[in-house]
């Protein structure tokens, strides 16, 4: 009589060699907290939902329109979403009970003023009308960190406007500046450069204070070619993570990460930000730990 342990090993080996043999996830339901309709998170979520539905032989994941990163992470923690796109600074501030599947793409801070504005530095926003992002968005969260680092909390006229509302308001001189975090180039900013002329403010003098406030912030340069700038601009780079609850099953997490990388070409077609999705930086999710299932996938690539 064959011993059960030997039989289990034989079955496992055979399963590993048979194409398509893996965990049965056919009944798995996934809810993705994505962001505002038409935004980068939303575009990536839609493409990822299509890919996961096909790869996992399950129903298409539900896409939840949200306000952005803070809203997304609250939904995961409350059990109302299973996967969320979250900016790293928000994830670091609300990390309890959460793990990362992967780092997916980076955003760049843009502090935008009109080309003919007298404002030359972030400090000169004192007393000005500034768009700080939609309510409960990742941009609003980042804006508050900027205002704290610069000592301008309470010293500006804050307007909760997203980029699509803020740039027309800047064009019409209803506001003086726009704070935004997104890819380079952001198409709507490129359009603003061409239609009425804008500049980006350098935040070199705030970089040390911001990095001290959170380890996820790094500095980088937006080159002149990005928006036909007169000179390069020093700014912040902020990673984005795919976040899940630590309670997610390991086999589900592993399958979702595998599906993410298998669908990279589809994601790139949906949003240019996906070009930076790569297995090497994907493991860099500190201060969030990688989910054990995600870690198992990344380790399998070394075998």
C-alpha cells in the first residue's frame, strides 16, 4: 500500500507539470477600490478586472468608483473591498491589517501656476487660492503634508478641486495654483501648457522636511522635455501599491500577483503609467509588508 505522504508528493509534482493546474479560484469574488472614473487607478482597474476574470476563470471583479487612496484603504480595512490602488504615503499612515501585492507605478508631485504668475516658490503661495485635490483623495493627503512641511497650514485658501476642475479654474484666474500628483507627462497639464501656459514650482527647499515626515517620499527631476519647461524642476516621487487585507488567502494573493504581471501588456494599453510595472521594483513596498502569497510568487521567479 502506498503511503499517503508519498502519494501527495506525486500528485503535487504532476499538478505542477500540467498546464493550468493550480488552485481552484472559480468562486472567488474580488472587489477593486479604484478611484475616480477615468483616472489612472480606474483605467488600470478596468484592464486588470478583465485580465483576472479570464485568467482565474471567475466572475469579473467589481470596480468601485472612489474618492482616491484614503477612501480605498478605508474600504479594504472595513471589508468593503478586497484590493485597492493606494499611494504609498497613505498606506504608510494606515498600515494596520494591510499587506501589499506589489508596487505598481510612481506618481510625481506637480505644483502648477500660470506662466505669467509672479509666484516663484512654494512659500509664495501664502494667502493664495490653491487647489489641493478632491476631498478624501491621495492628492489632498499629499497636499496637507506639503502645507505642514512648508508651515503654510491655515495660511492658504484651500480649494478641494481635482485636476479636471482645477486647471480650468487656473486658466480663468479663479485660483492661483494647483497641487497634483500623477504621471509625467500628465495629459491635461500638457494641454494647459499649450493652451494658456503654466509653470511648475521647484520644491527643493521642502524635500528634507517631507522625507523626514515619511520614508516613502523620494526626490526626482521633471525634465524640461516633459512640459517644454525652461529648466528642470525638482519634485517628489511617490510609489503606488496594490493593497489587500492580511487575511487574504495566500493562494488568492499569489494568483492575483501572477495575473498582474501576465496582464502587463493589457495594462499598458489602458494607461501609460503601467509601463513602470516590473517585477524588480514591485517588491519594494516598504513600509507595507508583501503579502505571503505575493512573496511566494516573487520567490518562484528565482527557481
